[in-house]
């Protein structure tokens, strides 16, 4: 009889450990955000002109990215158009496998009229909820 109790306790312990492991593995999963520049219109853009920048945001993680916020950080020779908000509250980006784990955002940016022609970088940063900002530079 004692042997059956020990076996039952052992299997119960294994079940509890497995359940805790599954729960913890899910709890420590994080979203994996990837941002790429999709297009700029016009391409190329000249000094004194406006350009529409489109970015693709994907969540390749196993959990949703809740409270995603993006912000364009224009530096010379770029300024954000007065009709645009630098900060965009995206909301939730579902995880991989969901039908809408890709979001497209657009910013209208002006190139200074005194800018020297060439390739310049523009910074887009993002954060998820209360996490720190993560910055990315794009040509």
C-alpha cells in the first residue's frame, strides 16, 4: 500500500513540475518585433521636398506585443511634417501565426532645402508597454 502512495505522489509531483515549467516558459516569452522600411515616396527625394516613409512592423514572437508605441526621431536634414504626430500608439500586435501580426505605419517627413544630396539616416524607435525605447536607424 505504501508503494502505491509513493508512486501516486511521484506522478503528482511530476505533473506539478511540468505544469509550472509550461506556465513559466509562457510567462517569460517576449514579443520579437522586427521593423523594416518598406518604401519611401518619392525615391529619391531631393532637398526641400517631402517624403512619405512606410515602415513594416512584425511580431515574430510567441506572445502578443501589447502597448506598442513608435516614434520617429528626425535629425537634420529631416523634420516631421506639422500635420504628423511623431508618436504613434500602435496598440497590440499579435504573435506569429495570427492573421494580423504585421502593421504598416507611415510618416510624412520634410527634407531641409539646404540639405546636401546623399544618403542620410532617420531614426525610428519603439517600446512595448513600459519597457525601454529601442532605436533603429534607416537610410
